């Protein structure tokens, strides 16, 4: 093999090594990307759970206010979607959570248990 042949072989070898290293780096990037995507998905789930819990807490408060008035039954005191949406707007929650989470919050708000009347005795 002449001088030019060795040089060409060296360039091919260097190219293969650099390509191989780039492949390793690419695999690391893929793993990092996968980890980031999983972390973002977990964060979205956690956020939705938190927003739903907030909605449920608000629904319980709305229910309890209705019951405290004394002019409604426990079943009727459970807030409906209209009441929960009005509460969302009253609290200006779109600024806090964003418009895309209103359905999650309202679902939590309307998903409260019927209050069981207590008897004092």
C-alpha cells in the first residue's frame, strides 16, 4: 500500500472512530431525551392530580355552604358543572392553572360525596 493508500485508510479509520463516538453521544442524547420526556409526563400527571384535588376541595366547600343555608338536601348540595365553572371564574383560577386544566378542576369539583347528615345526640 502506497503513501496515499495509507492516508486514505487512516482517514477512513478516523472517520469510523469519530462516527462511533458520535453514535455513543447520540445514544446518551436519546437516553437523556427519554428521561426528560418521562419527567415531563410525570410532572403533567402530578399537576393534574393537584388541580383535581383543588377542585374537589372547592366542591366540598361549595357543598357545605349549600348545606349550611339549610334549604337544600344533601344530594342537591353537591355542586354541578355550572356552579363549579362559576367558582373557577370567581377565583380567577385560569391565571393560576391555565385554561387547559379547567376541565380537570371542574371534574374534581363536581366529584364530591353527598354529605351524610349527622345527628347529635
